[in-house]
């Protein structure tokens, strides 16, 4: 094995660690109810919540005016019991609703309803590229200022349609006199929308009224320009899927609820006997009318955990795995670290916030960013959030009633406790499963030369698994890869991608296939890939302004699968697992053509 100085390579490693591929760095952790690391962390969090609610430490929110339910679901839990941890608190000031809070207690979930609505469309098979006018042709009106023919269902779902947020709801008629007192012009009632206005007698808007209202509403932005948060977009989506399926929106929600074991999820109003109702003014029991698709659904921690369990497992009850993966992707930006999907709100907290005890800001080691894909919801004195940490196969639910400032505090406490524990557990399990020495065995060799010898060593290296050693007939193949790089792709690339670091971190490709070994053993072959690491110190010195602006740009993903030897990619590694036990029995390095190297420890 060739020597190299880790300290000397530290600056070069920074970019490698910061630019790991999207997705899990190691396989998702399993059996979390039995993980001491995770359970100890969550026990500690329970104690912190207990102390905060008892007034022993500063909670940061009104502990006398808050009820909440928190649940964590894991991808490998059975659907009948997807939770690995839960915490509930019922405010003693609540005098309406349930007197005993648990995972089945009902809350208004606000705009998490949008995720339910989008799931209804996903299940239906409707084409997201269809214009809304295909299903609501009355919107194709030349007198409308909004280019409805250019607005697709996908644009509505992804909040990039550029249409108004609401119709009627954004008016506050009960403040009419105060507007006038402040100098605003005096208006007659005919100046207001015909329905949906707070404190007017128009009531909830029906379909015809909403469609008429859309024709006279000013657009906020051209379609596909920037995110504009819209509730009414999901009402239009509900109308469209009703036309497509011939079923009512309520029927479609009920079908989803049955398919995913979401027994308490329904359009408001919910069941008062199970309701968490704050003691302050609230919307519990409201009829949202046609606005239900954007924010009027009732649900529970148990139901939303089942919902996220289905997403994490790419359940066929939702759609195909490929469509579900596409559905979870971002479509536009909402800020420096935020992205908008359909209808997912996606962000990546800085690593030093997620791993405060271990992250080194100089070397970028001891942690990494994590993509959090979620949806927030707000109703009058209700606030909720669901979050998918797909990297770890985890879903989080927080439902609150009362002081709305509590939710972000609870969420921050939850992820800052959970993510380091999940990451440590994933790495521990990966090391136990994959790390070791692999050697060629005559029984598994595919080489025609029985004198061929091959060895590989897989180790855990900080944030990922690493191919630390690879030899064939006494030759250092990793050294050979560095050499071949110099004379193959390196001359074609920019200066900062010419020199490799010599460190080969491997990542799961999430591609699996079943096979049969020569001895008849049934196995699953699991593809991994390494990404080339580059020495960023090769960037040219310059006296021109702007040096360093492009530093940190992740480029290694562009070169996956680019270097071949005899029809085989040199960055592909295949672990071989016993189909019954999941135990790794060997590894293949296809371009070496040695067959399976047996794991020896």
C-alpha cells in the first residue's frame, strides 16, 4: 500500500467531504428501537422536554398554553407500528376536546393538507405537465390577465404558477373602519370579492365563484419565474383531479387514508372527542369548504407517520419508485439554503448546526449537511410540520396547538439531537457490515488463471466507507488508477480537476439485483461507486479580482462512470450479500475480472 501524508492532503480533503453525492453516504440505519446510541439520545431529549415543561429550564415558549405531539418513524418499522419514539404534552388549560393525549389525538394540520392533496394527484396518475385549462376550460379566457394556458398542474403544485395566494381570504373586512381611519379610501361592499372575505356574509366560495374570481385576479409573477405561495392553487388542483377521476376530493382523500392506514385523516371538522383544542381562539371544527385542499385537513401523529413511512419505502400505494423520487426533488429556490418542491419545502442546515460537537469548520470533517424535505402547516393557533430525512430513512411529525412559537424550538431540539445519533448509528452499522479484508478464492474466481491473487480492504473513514487498498497480483491498483487518470481524463479537464487525492470514498448507488453464486447460494448484489477526489490546491494563483469565488463548487459528480477498462467502469464496486441474512459475503471489482473476493474479516 502506497504511503501518503494525511495532514498534507487535508486541504484537498475538504472539498471531497463537503461534496459527497446526494443521497445516503452509507445505507440507511435499521433496527433503531434497539440502537443504544439513538435511544439514549431520545431519552435525553425526553428529559429535556420534561424539564422545560416543568419550568426547570427556559423553554422559549408559553408552557402553560401549548399542547403538542411528536413522533419519529423509521423506514424499516412495520406499517402497523411505524413509530420508534413519541412524546406528547396536553396543556392543563385545555377544557375542550380530549383529556388524554396520544398518537391518535387529532389536530388541524394546516398546509400539510397540500402534501395530502399532491399525493392524491400522484396516486391518480394525472399528468403534471397538463395545463390547468385542460380540466378547467373556463380559465382559458383572453380577458384574464393570468396566462392560464401556460400554467401546468406541476406549476401549481410547485408554487411556481405565479397566481394569487387566496381569493377573498386575504381581505380583512372587520378592519374596514380602521383602514379608513388610517387614511385609506372609503370602499363600498361591492369592491370586495363576492365570497370568502373575513367577517362578510358571503360564506365559503364555491367552484363557480372561485373560477370567476381567478379570471379577475392579477397575477403575482409570470409562470415558472419564482415561488409564490398559493393556497388557491391547491383548490384548483383538487378541481382538476375531480374532473380527471370522476370522484370528489373527499372520496379521494378517503381512498388514500384507507390505503395507508390513516384512519383519522379527513377534511375538517374532525372528532371532538379526540381533538386537541387550545384554550385560546382557534379554528377547530371549521368547515373549510373548497379551501380544504390547501389547508383544511385533520390528522394525527399516527396517521402522518404512516404517510411518511409509505413515502420512505416508495410504496406502490403512492406511485412507482421513480415517480416518488422525482416528486421529492426541488424545483426552485426560496433562499440561500432553501428550495421549493411539489409541495415540499426543502432546506439544508449548515453542518456546524447539525453536528455542533464534532464538526470542524476548517477541515469540513466531523459532519455534513443533511437534506430535510418537509411541509409546514398553520391554522388559527395550530402549527404543524412533517419532515423527511430520506438519507436516514426517517420521518418526523410535530403537531402543536396553542403558542405557535413552540414548533421551531421543538423541531430544532429534535433534529439537533436526532441527526448526530442517526449518523453515528448509520456509520456504526456500515462499518460492521462492509468494513473488512476481501480476498480472492478459487471457488468464486472468474479468472482463467488460477494463480491470480486479488485483495481489497474496505474501511470506515470519517463520513463514509473507503476503498483503502486494492491489489492484483501484487500490484497496487489504486496507485494505478491515479496514474491512468494522469494520462487519460486529466489532460482534458480544468486545472482544479487534474490531480487526484488518492483517496477513494465509496457510496451506495442504491441499485440492487438478485443473483446465484457458483455454489448455489442466493445473493443480492449491491452497487456502490467511488467518486474521484481532486486536489483543489492546483488552482492557479492570480492577481485578478475574484479569486476563490468558485472554490467549493462540487464537480466530482460530473465524472462518475467516465473511466472504463475493457467495457467495465473502474469506479464501480459491487458488494455481495446473502439474500436471507443480509450479511456481506464478498465484493466484486468488475473491471479487475477476478469474480467475488470473499470477506475474511
